[in-house]
C-alpha cells in the first residue's frame, strides 16, 4: 500500500517536490501518488497544507 491523496487536495504542488521517489504527479483536479513508486516515507504528508495525504491503513 502507498500513501493516498484525498479529494481535499488543493493542487498546490508542495508534496510533489518533497517526494524522494518522484512518485507524485499532477492528476485531474488533484495530485496523485504512483503506488508502484511510493515507499511510504511520509515526506509528502508532512508538507501538505490541508492534510489531504494519508498513510496506508495498518
């Protein structure tokens, strides 16, 4: 599982620049995380101004 970006995303792009795996890209109306590239480091979640990024369920 990878982190996910909810519909609360405001497309600010803050998360994309923080991802060490370049797994985040601009999608249709919000940013998206490529699950195949995400290593669940959480760097993206730490910079999201609207807390739209969540960790995978345990």
